[in-house]
C-alpha cells in the first residue's frame, strides 16, 4: 500500500527465503495416480490443461511406483539409468575438486538434476537431435561419449574437440548429435525448432529435444520458439527446466503464470508438468512426446520441476542469496536416491552393489583424467594451435582472413 492507502502500482516478487531464514516447503499434494495417461496421437492442447498445472509422477515417496504414466521399464534399463546418473554426479564432483585446485578454469555441476537429461535422452532414439544447456551433459553418457574426450575439452588441451573456441563444460559431440552448448542462454530453443522443421521438411524420423532454464524462459527466444512450434508443428520437445534459481534470481521473477508449463497452452501446444527428480516420470513424458512428434502431431511443451541443489557454477556462492538448508527442504528429494530406493525395494539392487558401483565409477573418472592430461593441462599446455582461429570456419578461407592469418604467423603465431 502507498501513503494514500492504495495498492502499489507495481509488484516485485521476492524469493520465498533468504539467507538467515529457515527454508520450508510444504509436502506436495500431487500423487502418481492423479493424472490420467493421455493418448499421444489424439491429444490436443486443451486436453492437457490439468497436466500443465498438476504434476506427473510415477515414483511414490515410499519407493514404490504407480499410476498411468508408469513406463514399465525393464530392470536393466533402470539400472543403466541409475549408473549414468551416478557417473555424472561423481564426474561433476571430481571436476569441481580439480577446478578448486587450479586444474580447471571453470566448471558447472548438475547436482540434483542428473535425471533430467539422462532419463529424457534414454527415452529418445539415436537419430534424434539434442540441443542442451550446460546442465545436460549427462546426455553424452547416454550417447556413448568417451569421458577422456569430455575432460580434454574442459582442460582445453590439444585434444579439445572444439579447439578452445568454447568455455569449459560447453560441450559439443557430433557423433551423438549433441549440439554445442551456448553461453548466451536461450538461443538453443529457436535453433532446435529450426532443426526440427528441417527434419520434417526432409521427411526424416528425427525428433529434436531442447531445454531452457526458468530464467532464460523470460527471454524472447523462448517465445519465438513456441510461436514457430505452434504454427509449423515440427517434431520438437521443448523443456523448461524450473530448478528454482537463475543464478541468484528466483524463478518467480521469470513468469507470472501459475506454472511454467501452462504458458504453452496459450500457443496451442500440448503442455505437461513433470517431477524432474522422478526418473520414471521423466522417461515416460519424453517417450510420450517423441511418439506424438514422430506421428506428425507437432511439439510438446514440458515443465521439468526440479531443484538446483548446488551452486550455479564454480564462480557462484549460493549462501549469499538462499538459506543453506534450502536444498534439503526441497520436497522432490534426490533423483539418484529415489531411483536407487525403488530398485532396492523391488529387489533389483542393494546398498552393497550401489557402493561398489560408486567406487568403480570413481576409479573410472580418475583414470580418464590421468589419460586426458597426457594431451596437456591447464597450467603447462600444450594448447590448441592459434591457427584454429581461422580453420574449420570456412571450407575455403576468404582472402581478407588469409591476410590476417599470414600476418599472425609472421608475428610469431604458431
């Protein structure tokens, strides 16, 4: 209220908790059986209204699974998903330790979000295109990328497959159809829709998947992509990863809608909201969206409700803007523990097997790092040649760049 007793002309949302306060999230009211499974081919945007404001879940709090969205995966598929998630978490932990000791310049973890890219990529087909953000490196493990290659990129040595043109963790993996991560956030959304349109034009059974953060969804690229997806109906899966924080900006500053999912309804795009820490629910909605896209029915818009449990990056200190106990208060739990607990409950796994897997993967990561530094390290190099400023950009180098290239060499460039 202002001094005249009238409401203020502008509302500026604030984060629900700040440092020094105790974080408290109420337990979710959403249960696995609340939302019916929909036919992916006949479903329209209006049919998904309740799914855009509710929450699709499969895993119960007690470790069991239920509901119409249960993908009914075989045990070996779930165990492979668990292995990929554990591998990503251990890889992230090791890379962060290396960054803190000066062996890497910069790093970003996926702590608490491991299920997102891994479950969703596992639900796709090998020919499908991946347009990630920096929080979906786990898709590369699903697509079979060598860990040594990933570390060489982060170090920026001579075996960096992008030859120093990108920051660390801005991966690209051509063989896995994993398109380069972009530092300017949001650009991948429009690009993904364009590739999906090309696939449709060429009549190929290819689906494109992409992700955007809750903060970046306030940018124009998000709306451009949704509008093109609505008009041209290309085979694309558009994910908004609502992990509650865009660096230090809370998600409530990114949208005035009740959920991020329901914004897709205004574009007449079927929209779903899914528990992003539930591996099985993520797999199910992605498989659903792919089936719909492959049938020529167009895009699906998905809000992935999750929580960024760690810092935004190695340069961030979350204690400056949120309570230290906030990650522990998140009602969605931990994606790795939730799938592990389910597998143990079903008699498919054990704590001893899990511990053995963690130890084995940790050895795998350290072995990969030792192999990667044989090609150079951050402190001593060798680094990619300066010639790479000019190579692999044009099939034939234009005359004006050739002049600059020659001048660089004459002045001591290698």
